[in-house]
């Protein structure tokens, strides 16, 4: 990656360069964590099929992720924010 932070802004990063950086990072996360993501999704799915519920939480801005998971149309009704 060829970008650097200078005084709170990213120098020489055009939107397309920034998009490339984000895509590279997400690709690395998927490559390194795909097995763990699969195991987590299987565990959640099995728990919900067995009558369990999923509790989601967050504090501050991360609370928005919990709200997204729980109050979206079409989401399972067994997801509750705490």
C-alpha cells in the first residue's frame, strides 16, 4: 500500500486508489478468516433452528451495527438488540 496519513487526511489517494486499498484489505480478511466465518455462521444458524435467539449489541457508533441486524425488513424475528 502506498498511502500515508498526513495531518488527518490521506495524501495522494484518489477515490479509486482508496477503493483498491479497501478491496485489498477485505480480500485479506476473507482469505484469512473464511473458515472462522463459516463456523460462526453455522453455529448461529443451528442455534436459531433449535429455537434459540441471537442477541446483538454495540456501544456508541457500533450500536448501529446491532440496530441494522435487528430492525431490517426481512430479518429473522429472533434477533434482539441489547
